[in-house]
């Protein structure tokens, strides 16, 4: 009996132990040491957020439900269109429907019998009776009339990843430079001499040209041509021309070593100044001081207001080109060119920049900083350079060429990258000059023609802005004078 009692006690203990294990595995009782549940943490945080956990820099009007999960899924409330033929409706078709659809497609190619006329209602009735559905609904491709227009105010919010629309940079129109001259003028008996300067354009839009021993004036606005003067002796010729800044007087250099001063409006010669011993190949005005360069290598300064006009001489050149000095004292000598230097141009927007061009033995365009005497840039043009000028409208440099290209080239300044070539002259280009409005360049060549190239016209917007700047600047000047 004692043995049975012990066995029963052991069985009861084992049974109790198994019940305890089973109850633990069932997880019917809460775990006392477990971490707080997620829903309990959310509930406790939502209750204390609005009371004491706001940061000093945050607004107190924060919504208590901002951290809660949305109660509705976005777009869940929208219903799928139930109308037959709606967007993305994919019907379940039986084999019988496919057979009927195939029959309808083949039937569409057959000619229509005019005697048979069955109404749509009758067709629908027979279709439902025989097939159990409407035949129109069994068509694979069903055209239900005209497509619906988009509702008023509809906007497509789909983003375009790739587009062929031009960017603002490509929308900007490139400047057009015509390869043909705007006008061609005949220049018979023009002297084909590299060292002469036979063309000049006044601020009053009058173009002066020397044809052998005559000076002609062409009114660029009206188109009228006038003979200003003629040399007394047939063997003499005009060697240089230069307008005053105001455009009412013209200086004329001649082969008989004289400088003549003409009143253009009255067609009257005012003075004939003799001081050189050789022809005058170049003239330049500085207010009332006229500078003349001779074949002898000397440069004379003339004060045209006084009787004793010759006021100083610059000696330094050996021919009609080279370096110079002032009052016998050399300032700078720019001697990197390997040939004759006739082409010179001062930059109008950088007063310390000088451009020079070499002849056939050199062919280089060089830009100089005259303050330091250093060569800023050098470019081999592969052609003789006879004339240079700066075009301020687009900040460009224009060069005239003789052998071997006989053309005109426009260069971007200061990079000296080629913008355009102007071809058309049959002989070497001797001189070029810019119009008073800086839009047109005139060239004269050994082919006895003058060509006008309209290369520097500005777009209307830029032109108006520059005119406004000029007007405002002139207004400030007038106010300061008053």
C-alpha cells in the first residue's frame, strides 16, 4: 500500500508539472516582466505629449493625432468604373464569344445589303435570345463613338522625364552675318598701294574716298556723290584722308608733301600746310592737333588754329612704319613684328590696348598693353594684314588682308577666335573703316570697288538698353554742368 501511495503521488506530481508547462506554453497568463506593448506606448505618449513634452521651439498647436496611422488608405474609396467599355475594363471571354467576334470581323468586310434593315433593338433581342448576351459586348475592339474631352480645369500631373523642347540657351538665336556685302560702289582709278589710307567715314555719315588725284564724297543716307577736290597737276595724287571728330572738316594728305584742310559744307579749302619732304601716307586728329606721317619716317604735329602750324616732330621711323618717340624721347618700342606694320587700332573700351598687324613677312595680329609694353596675344593669320579696327557693338576685332586671302576676317576679342570671313574682293583689301553707328564696315580693295558689310547690327532689345544708358549718362552730365 505504501508503494501504491508513492507511485500515485509521483504520477500526480508529474501530471501537475505537465499542466504547468502546458499553461505556460498556452500564454494564457500575462507576462509580468515583458516590455510594454506598442499600443500601450502609443497611448501613453499621446496622453502626455500635449501636456509636458513640447520642446521650447515648437508650436503648441501640434495635432495629437499627427503620429497616428491614417484610417483610410489613399485612393481606396474610389470605385472601379462599372460601365462597359470604361478605362482598363478587361472582360472574361468564353470560346464562344471569340468565335462570334471572329465572325463579326469577317462580316464587316462583306458588302452591305440595302434591302435588309434590322433595328438595333431587334439585333440585341436575337443576340440575347440565341447567345445569352449582346453581340456588341463580344467585340474585341469596340468603338463607342467619339472620345470624351477632358473635363474643364483638368491638368495632367504626370512628369515628363525626357523632352525634346529646346532649352533657353538653344532658344537664343545666333547672330546672322551675311557673306555678301550690303552694297558695292565702284572706285575707278584707285591706287593699289599698301601704305596709303584712302578711305574715311565721318560722324555725319559721309564717306570720303580718294581716287587717284580726286576726292569724292558719298552721302550714305541719301546716296548722293559729290566731287570735293582735284589735284592741280595730273602727276600728283591723294595719299591719305581723315575727318575731324565733328565731321565738318576733312584733312587731305598729298603726294606733293602737303596737308590740305577742307571745309566740306562750303566745299572750300581752308589751308595748305607744307612741312614734310615726302608724301603723307597717314593722318590723325586729336581735337585741333593734326598729326601727319610721311614716307620719310617723320611724324609732324600741326596746330591748325595758328599760322605757324608745325609745332613738333617725332623722329624714330626709318620708313612709313615702325616704332616712334615723342619730342626725341622714346617711350616704348614694340618690335616683335617681322614685317611692315601698317595696321594699327586702339581699343575703344580699353584705352591701354593696341592692336597691330604685320605685312607679308609677318602676317601676325598682336595685341599690346602699352602701359607695360607686353604682348598680350599673338595670332598667325597666314595672310598680309593691311588694316585693323575694333567693333564695339560686339567687342570684336576686324582685319583686312592682302596676299594670299584678299578678304576680311572678324575675330572675337580678346580670345581672337574667328567669328566670320567676308569674301568677295578680287584684289587685296587696302583699308577698312567703321560707320558712325558702328553697324557697318566699309572696305576698299585693289579691285577698284568699295564694299559695305552690315555685320554688327544689334538686336532691338540691346540697342534700346544702350540708348537708355547713353541718355541717362548725358542727363547726369547736363545736371553737373548746370
